[in-house]
């Protein structure tokens, strides 16, 4: 699966739909994995609003983000499909 664009029109800001990984979560989580989300929107000051596979939104701190790897993007998409199938009746993504 192709990655969503990481740069919005050459601005240096992540494009909506880009997959990003929050490294802070990997440093403080017992599992030691980065939390992956998709960019919902770019905020002022270089921050972004991310959406988890469950629909939860959060704005990670500056400097904690990196582009998600292909494996992380695939895991996000798989988790999203499973979540939609089990949480929302009738949805078959």
C-alpha cells in the first residue's frame, strides 16, 4: 500500500492522511512501540492533530514525530479494518 503524502504542497508540513509515529509513546510505554496516527490537520506552530485507528484524536508534542514505517502503516490499516468491523455494525471496509 502506498504511503499518504508526507509533505503538503512543499510546505514542510505533513499532509492530511500522512501516517506519523509518535516516538514519545515508545519511550514511556511498556510495550516500547511508537503510537501511529494519520494526520487530520496541521495546527499552528508546526503541530499536527493525529487520528488513531479507533478515531481518537491527539496533538503530540513537537519533535516527537517521524514518518511511520511501511510495517507501521500496514499495522494501522489492519487495526482500523478490524476496529470498524467489530465496532460498527454493517461496516465492511
